[in-house]
């Protein structure tokens, strides 16, 4: 996906993050999960926001990239919020669209 721009903008990264988050909450007792990126990549910020991650931290002018300086952005979701929007996570069922089966 990262290397094939014909696959961008179809919701694949959002689906992948949703599945990964669901899987981690189902198999670990983590209180929360973070999604860290930087302001120069608005697509990655959108990928975090769409499944329900909320911006919780912004470190201003923290990262240089391609001749510009960007903020470091951290979005997070606590377990309770994830469960409230997705119900009980399972290792074999996705939260949201799709019907992808994961092998632990
Ligand atoms: C960033 C990346 C992983 C996103 O994957 P994707 O499958 O295209 O993402 P999705 O289709 O699930 O969602 C993309 C979201 O970003 C938005 N978006 C895409 N390009 C954007 C841009 N230039 N500016 C603002 N938003 C943008 C889309 O509109 C969409 O959000 P929306 O549905 O709310 O409008 C992919 O574009 C990619 O691999 N990019 C190049 C490499 C990279 O940046 N990798 C990540 C850092 S290592």
C-alpha cells in the first residue's frame, strides 16, 4: 500500500488501523493505544481520526522533513471509548466494515 499509490485513498489504511486496534484490545490488556504521525502527513492524521482516535498531543516544530519543519502529532483512544463505539473486540471479527479474519 505504501509503495503503490494506485491503492491510496480507498480506505485500506483506515481499515488496517481499525482491525489492528480491535485485535490489540482483544489480545492485550492495554488501557489505551496511540497513533503517532506528523502534521506534514494529513492523510496519516485522517487515518487515525476516522476510526475514532482523538488528537491528544502536538509537539510543535518537532520534525524536519523534505525541507520543512512539522509538528509531531499523537492521537489516542482509551479502551473504554473503543469498546463503546465498537462493542466487544474479538480476534476473528473486525470492528466496522469488512470481514477480515486475523490469525493471532
Ligand atoms: C498515508 C497512507 C498510508 C494512507 O493510506 P490510505 O489507504 O490511502 O488511507 P485511507 O484511504 O484509509 O484514508 C486516507 C484519508 O486521508 C485523506 N487524505 C489523503 N490524502 C490527503 C492529503 N494530501 N491531505 C489531506 N488528507 C488526505 C483522505 O481524504 C482520507 O480521509 P477522509 O476519508 O476522511 O477524507 C498512504 O496514503 C500512503 O502510503 N502514503 C505514502 C506513504 C506514507 O505517507 N506512509 C505513512 C508514513 S510512513
